C-alpha cells in the first residue's frame, strides 16, 4: 500500500514538473526585446544641457581650426580667445572637456550595444508580438520575408528603429503583407540572429539592420477599413505627385 502511494505521488510530481516546463506562447512588447543589462550605463553626454553640448562641439571646432598652419596670426588670436572663453565657461559648470572628449568612443560603444543587443531571455523562445510589417524580397529558398517594426512609418517616412527594435520575419507562406506597414500580430520562434540588408522601401533604399529573426508559425492580421483607406489614399497621392513631377505641376487637361 505504501509502495502504491509512493508511486502515485511520484507520478503526480513528474506530471506537475512537465506541466510547469510546458509554457505557452510568450506575449511580448517591444520594450522586452533589448538586452536589459545593456540599457543602464554611464553616459556623461546625456547629462549635458543643450547649450553645454553646443559649447563642447564649439571647442572641438575651434581646436580643429587652430591646428591649421594656414591660419593668420590675427585669426589665431581671435579663435584662441574664443576657445579659452568657452573652455572656462564649461569648467565653471564642472565639465572637464578633455575627459569628456576622451569618453566619446566608450560612450559610442555603450550606445551601440544598447541599440543592438537582444534580450537573451527570449532567444529560441516561441513568442507573440504585434507590429507593422514591411514586405521584403524572398529568401533564396523561396520563403517570403518581411520586417516587423514597432511604429507605422519607420524605414520610409521615418528613420529605421535600432536593430533590437526590428525583426526579420520568415513567413510560413499563408500570408504576406499587401502594403507597407500593415498591422499584424505574429507568433513564432524568435532567435538572436543579426542581419543586414539594403532594400527599396517607399522613399528609396534603406538599411534594414535587425537583431532578431522570427520563424512564423501563426499570423493574425489587425488591418481595419481605415488602414485600407489610408493605404489607398497614400498610393493615390504618390501617383499624383509622380505625375506632377513629370508635367511640372500642370494638370492633364491643360
């Protein structure tokens, strides 16, 4: 009897353990994608007021001018006075210009990691994420491809997002975006797999640098009638603008 009881308890523990390991799809927001450990770092430039940042740039320009041998004595004297005045003003605010300039490459590398490093917690996980799909050329194996971004207009009327806010999506063939920035919710296997591609978007060639790749398993379109009307209006506006460029703005009837 005790043996039977222990067997039942053991089987129950095994079943519970398996249930705990079998997690459902993880619903993510875009803020979950960057590596949290790369987001908090010392950035002395971030603490500067706009006028202080302008003064630092001015110091760099003045020092560059003073390095040229072709500068006349009068110009050199004027620029040196301006340089001293600007450096003294920054020092009065507690800003060591030389130390600050030495930090440029360090800060650039920290910012690069903050914008490119992906969250390792979700590498290889099945996730669900909503965003705006941009159609892209198919892969060599024929699989349709798109890019997912967090905001409508990115990579066309707006700059591209940081790489860890862009996902290269390999679609399963059941669906492809019918226009730029089509709203969609995707489910699939997310991996940290950096990629870079230049492709034609609305306003010309755009670098598409993505930290992640998603192997799509399920697609849920979020398109509304307003989205369709907006896309049709934009297409009509582009055709009209192209016609105006060719005719110099003259109407077809003139």
